[in-house]
């Protein structure tokens, strides 16, 4: 129809790996544009070339990062006004289908570097989400005071603060990553909100920003992955074929952003029968040799929801 803004479909993916006990996300660069914030691998869906969204996604990822991805699942469709368009723009508005992909960082990362891509710690973008060494200082130094002032100026805001950030005695829920990000956006506390014209409530940056709404897509991916740990064995997509229970625990801690009691974790893993010993020992621990385990894929046929049901943080 004449006068209507044309729409294009984009494909954007948060590609997650864990290395050195840190959750990493693949960010794609843009040749000659060092001034742009980080972005997730993305590209337009071409119905003439791509039979499905996922085929198009995999082609874009390979072209932009030289990485072949394995596990992929669709997250959500992102199409809010303002994510690409600005007043006076004549180009099409981009509606992006978001995806979560899990992989392992390749031994040779030269292909990634040549493509202008690199794995970056996701807590650079969400520093308030990492509780492995206790409550993040940024919460009490910047976020909670600013949100408390903001909450006093509108109905229902105090309740959102309480539920999202565990304020006022409510338990912190690691799965509410997206809700926390959206609350910070609503309050104008992050750079993306300021780019979209909201008044800044704090000076400085709360985590590194990403281009367009890619940090929102990443927040969605983190929340999905954290929730899925509890009912699907997706963590093993991030593990080598053989691993120690300590390596498995540290990977789960990295993703969930929380410290886990060693003996409780081991009882949980043994009770779910997700792993089995290989009969071999690892000497790479720097201390006593540790038993090696592997994922029991048969568990997927044995029961409906074979995940790691982590307890609630108080």
C-alpha cells in the first residue's frame, strides 16, 4: 500500500560457548566501523535463497564469522518501532527472528578474527547477572538506588523492582534476565534507552551496549538457556565429549551466574543419571587425578524432562 513502511525479515543469533569458566557470546564486527557497538551475527532472510529461516541463519553465521554452529533454537520475533527505523527514514523496517545457538570455541580462532568476529564474555554486557562471587557491587552502587528513585514516580514500579531485582527481601531469580534488562530500559538507565530518546537517569554505562536491540536479544537468550538447564540437558552441548564433574559444575555456574555447593551438585548429577563414568582419569586438574564422565544420551528416551533442577537462591 502506498505510504506504508516496507518490512524486511532479519535473522539474529546469540551464539553461546563457555571457555575458562566464562560464558561467551559471539559478536560480529563490521569492516571499517570500529565506532559501532558490538552486535550479534545477523542478516536478512532471502526467501529465494533460503528454504527455511534456520538455513538462512546458518548461512549468515558462516559468512560473517566462519563458524559452523550445531544446536539452534528459535527465541522470539523482535520488531519494536525504533529498533532500526528513525523519523524520516525511507528504508524498510527490520523485523528480526532471534535464535539461540550453542557451540564450543574452535581451537583455531583465526577464521573468526579474519571475519571480524570474536567471543566476548556475556557478563561484560550484563555485569549485574554474575553472582558467583557474591552480590554484584553494581547493584547497590548504581542500579538499586537509581531504580528506587524511578519507582517512586509511577504506579506499579516498586512491584516491578521487587520482582525483577529481588529487592525488599524477594529472592533473586536468575531466569529474569530479560525482565531486568527491560526494567532498566524502561527507567532509562542503559545506553540503548538513551539512544532511543529516553532521559538518562544515571551517569556512565551499566554494562556495554550493543547495536540496535541486540542486547535485548542476548538477554532473551540468557534467560532461555538458564531456564532450560533445569529441564533439558542442554549444558552438554557446551561440554567436550569427556569431562570431570568439577568442569561440569563450573559450566553450570557460569551459565546460571550462581555458585553451587559441590557435594549438593554432585548428588544432583548422580540422582538425575545424566552422566556415566568413562573409566578414565584426567590429570589436567593440577592436583589429584579426577574421574572423567560423559553424557548419557539414552536419558533423552528414558524420561521427559532430564535437566538439573537447581534450588532457588534466597
